[in-house]
């Protein structure tokens, strides 16, 4: 059913009721499918009430957790050197290792 609803999406806005009439699905089912399609970046809601849906002009890429890649820490370990680059560091008052004599 989701494929049939997705096929109805064009650049022209269409309401959930119009999609339900064309696909033969219940309006509640169409709205649920539209929520899923909006979440996946395959549809977008436009206008006020009644909300009209259309296909985005350019498909939005939705990042999935598996797409995330942490920055490599190899920039700190250059060949022949195992010390981090000499970036300026700041120490807050009271946070250094020195001990004051009392």
C-alpha cells in the first residue's frame, strides 16, 4: 500500500482524502503512511488545513545511525611521532597540578 501512496506523490500538492479516494485505502492508513514517508524524506507536508502532501523537489538524504563515522584519531599519530600536535592549551585557575604551600 505504501508503494501505491508513494506513486501518487508528485510536485502538485494532494490531500490525504484525495489519496485515499484514488488508492482505495482508509484515510487513517494514508496519514500513517504519509508520516512514514515524511520521516524518510520522500514526502513533505505543505499548507495549513487540510494538509497537502507532495514529493520534495530533491530527495532529502536521511542519515541513518550506520552512516555516522567518527573522526579518525590518526591525525595525532603521524609516522614517527606519537605526540599530539602542539596546540595551545588553557588551564583554568585551580585546575593545574601545582600544590600551594600553606
